[in-house]
C-alpha cells in the first residue's frame, strides 16, 4: 500500500508516490468498480478497483470521499461500455 496522488489526464490514470509514477492507459482497464465491503476497504475507505488486461489489480482509496471515486470510475466507464464488458 502506497499513499500518493492519483490523477486522470490524456486518456490515462497516473499514480505518483515516492518519486515514482505508475501510468495506466484507460484502454487497458477491463473492469472498474467501487468496492465498499469491509474486506476490500483500504484503511476503512471504499476503493476504486481497476482490473487491467493481463490480470493486474489496482485499488485506489480517496481521502476526498466516495464521490471522487465515482468521478474516477466514470473516466473508465465509456471505454468499458464500448468494449462490451
């Protein structure tokens, strides 16, 4: 688990922390959902779960609240709806 900044820009998600950046092209996301169960939360916060092609699972919690997770999920949704998944 790493704390950092999660941003959306230019067709990608970017997570920056500890001097490193992980970039995730939105078209590599095969599933995106908000998970609220106790077992899925990070430090008690609901998470946005991004499942990437190849099986990598990225979970993001937001100190700004669940509304920001909905905004992030909405960024991935047009791709997911267009792919038939």
